[in-house]
C-alpha cells in the first residue's frame, strides 16, 4: 500500500510539474507594434528579452519585451535627431544609435534613457549617412554609407565615452557603387576583425580595424543587404527589398561564407536590421516600399525563428 501511495504521489507531482510547465510556457508574439512611431529602421536586444527600436526620422527610441510583446516610447528624442542602426553595450548599460543624415551618433543610458553623449562624426553639409553600429574591442564602430569611412568611439573601462576617430577604408569595401554603400556592421568576438555589409555591391567584406584594409568574403552573395548580425560563427544578413534573411556560416578566418538557409515571413515589409534572442530573430519593418520617407501608418517589430 505504501509503495502504491508513493507511486501515486510521484505520478501526481510529475503531472503537476508537467502541467505547470505547459501552463506557463508562452510563445513569443509574431509582431510587436510600435505605437506612436512615424517610421522605423533599427533594433537591438538588451538584457534578457528586452529590446530597443528606433523611429528613423524622429530619432525616438522605443523599449519593449520580445516575450510579452509590450513596447512603448522610451526616449522622446530632441528635434533634429534620427535613429538608424543601434546596439546595446550590456556591460556598461549603454545604447549606441547611428544618426543617419545628421552625421551624428548618440549614446543613451539603456536603463534610464538619459543622454550620455551626442557625437558629431561627420559634416552633414558634405553629405553623410551614419548607418549602423557594433560594439566590439572596447569601442563602438559606426558605418558611413556615402563615403569609405568608419568611425570609432572608444568606451572606457568605467563606461566613459571617448573622442571619436576616423578610419579610412581601402580595398573593395571602399567602392562607391550605390546610393548606400557600407551599411550593416558586425565584428569578430575579439574585435580584431570588422565585417561590413555593402548594399551597393550586395556582398560582405572584412575590414582591419587598425589599417582600414578590406577583403571580400567569398560566397557572400546577398543582394539588397542591409543590417547584419554575427554570433557563434553564423551571420544573418537582412536583404531588405527581398523580404528575407540569409543565414551564412563563416569560415574560422572569416574569408568564406556558406549559405545555411533563408528565412522569410509574410509579415516582412522591407525589414532593415536584425537582433537575436535565443533561437529567435527580431526585425523591424522599414516599409520603404511605400516611399522614402515611407507613408505607412503603422510600424512594428517582427519575430521569426532562426535555425
């Protein structure tokens, strides 16, 4: 009788645990609306399932949760700012944002939304598009889409922001072959190699952060490439007007790429940048198919499964 009772208790507890697991398991939403936004372009993940997304032409920043699907205005940016690519420096609780045609970059406190730094990287009267950013090797690196230049913003051990410096890019990544040239940016884990997406060429290049010398990544054929994400040897390349994300496996020396798969969704409407949380990718729809500036009336993040 004791054995039977013990077996019953074990079974009941097991059933209860299983039931609790099933009851509390919650799938991620497919879309997260950015209510009040007038445009969208950049997205970045923060601590846990938190994320940030930007209003391209207003510069406002939204903060939300990929798991719950909640999002709201986090930073009401001063007039004149823009928000393109962005990246969170989790160690220092900093949010770096590329300022597009303003030639600026912005650094915010990722917890409070307060301004940390406003940096003038390029002269907007000469034509500029500060497009995307990566944090690697103790610095934030910003791409310039109209000129063959990258900008480095040092981050001190205490999280302080140093003076920006310019890196002139040479080699194939310096080619000006389209309206937008160097666009998305990623880096090796040690920060010793940068990877840039070249929208005009529809491919990827490595860039030496010391010399600016660039080289092609063989096999990286990604027309309409925009934002990129590189983690654990895999690179996800957003192909905006193709409404897809191509997953690539890079060789250990970053010289070759092999296509692992292509991710599509009926919810994509010209996605531009990508962030990752576990097995899921989060993208924002820029909706440039409606015009530039776009004329859409609603904006959202889209969540899809990665491989």
